[in-house]
C-alpha cells in the first residue's frame, strides 16, 4: 500500500499557494485529506487564507441530489460561507428554458471578481461523461475574464492513468457530458485536464501536484480513503464499470441500477429474460468480465417498483477489462433482445433536447453508434476504427501529463 498525498494533503502541509489570499472554493464532500478532513476546514486553518465563498457542482456540495436534479443554494455552517450551486435543471422541453438553465452552470463574474483565487478540489472518476471537470472548465473560463487565479488541488484518477479507451468525441456533440474532445476513458487526472483545457482558455492556472501517485495506480493502490463523489458512485467497483454502464442512461425503459444497492453494476428491464440476456453477453467473450443473471427491483427512478430481468457485471481482470466497449455491446444486446420494447431516452438530457440531440449521441459523442444499433451494423469494425483518433489524442495528451 502506498502513501499518496493529494493536492489537498500537500497544501495542508505547506500552506502555499493560498496563504494571505481571499479565496473561493469549488468542492464537494469527497474532497477530504488522508485523515478525512474537509478541504474547507483545512483551508480555513492556513494563515491568512480567507475563505469567502464556496461553490458546489452537480449533486450539490454534500452529494445529496440525484442525477439531473437541480441543487439548491446551501450554507456551510462550519465554514460560515454560502455555497453557490453551479448546477440547475429544468424539466422543460423548451429550448429557451434549457439554454437559460445552461447559463447557471457558470459562476456569475461578480462571484469571482473579488477573489484572489478560486481553489478547485473535486474528485472525479476518469470518464468523459462525469460533469465535475466541466464545472471546473466553466469556472476557468470566467476566471480568465475576471483575472482570478485558479488553483487546482490534484487528485488520483481512480481507474488509473494508463488505460485510454473509446472513440474521441466529435465537436458537434459537445455538451455538459462531454465538453472537450476526449475519448471516454481519458486516463488523466483533474489537474492534467485543467492544463489541457487551459491551453484554449488562458487563465492564470496553478496545479498543486500530488506526491507519490503513479499512472498505473488504481484507487485502492493509493492508501487514500474512498468517499463517494456522487450519490450513485458508491465504490471503486462502480467507477470501474461506469465508462460503459453510463450509456444505459440513454435508454428510456432500462434501469442502470439506480434505486438499488449496486448502481451501474446491476442493469435490466421488466420482461427481459435474465438467463438469455446474461448468456448472450457471456457468448461475446469480452475481456476481463463475466455476467451473472439477476432479478432486481429498483426503488426509485427508472422501473421503480418493478421486477427487472437483467444481469450483474463482474469484473474478473480490471487490467484487460474494457468498460466502454463492454457498455456498447450491452446496449446492442438490449436493443436486439427487447425488440419493439426498446426505446431511446425521450426526455431532455443534461440541457439538450432529445428530438435533435439524443442522449446516446451525447454520451458516445457521435451518431455512428446509434446508427449501428438501429441498423444491425458492424460494431466491431467501428471499434477498430477508433485507433487513429485515439492515437492523435494520446500524442496531444502527452504535453499535459504531470506524472510518470
């Protein structure tokens, strides 16, 4: 077991670069030190550090809100500061309402203008869809205009920094679940992503580097405590499968396991033959994974109160496991076995209308996968075609990597 120090641990020890500064803090409940002290409390103890304002990402500062559930203004009683929500959702299908909600993803310029620096301490999970890094990006864009320094306290990528997987997002599918041209599994830390983003933003950026972290590490190699960064990201096992299993959010009548004790690991739909389904998935012989037939009943969200047939995903070798590719095959098998009962998401998804911006296209970053599923096309050929764009990303990424 290693003794990795996060950026928060380093700043707790050294004090700089926040000493004698008026700061804001973009953070959440998972931003804790090795000994489980909160970022807000550590910063307040540093000499001359004035914590003036706080901001919360999707799910709220305390991670209370479910996905696409707007967070309200909060107050951190211990820190004595207001927590401004940078996530709000409208259920309206009207484009005017959706665009107005999008504007709330960015801090008002006056919230940053009177700060010396905005400190960012967010635990993300290594998937392109996970929105915390884009909240950071939007804050960086506003900070570039107000002249506010952005200080990112770096944290491990829980699923490692060596594996890169998936097609690279096409620019026309930029959205809040993919606001940069990245593959689904990017293998970067939040500090490295900040550097990549800042190449086009140009804010004053400081990344407080970790100590002791190496790219091949998974979370359980670091010796750090796991605090769930969002309500359904309960464990490292969840984060391991999430790059593929999040795709099920794009299907209306299939549960991705929200409302169970194993979100993203258990999945299925009412009326689906769980034995036939698991058998079809296992016949694909996907690397590092086995599927076990499972009946389950979600207690909230999709299929709430209904018995669903499906499977549980069991990762047998996380080094060879390809979560995104696995998720693509799961969606295809669901489509083929459910037949006419299969339905893509009809409601708006992360501020985008389903009629023109389907959730599956936003998540995959392309129209190609949806076309392949609906037409019975060659999924293997498309997966093979990712290689060239991925290699270009790897070459671009190299400039912004911090750790060996």
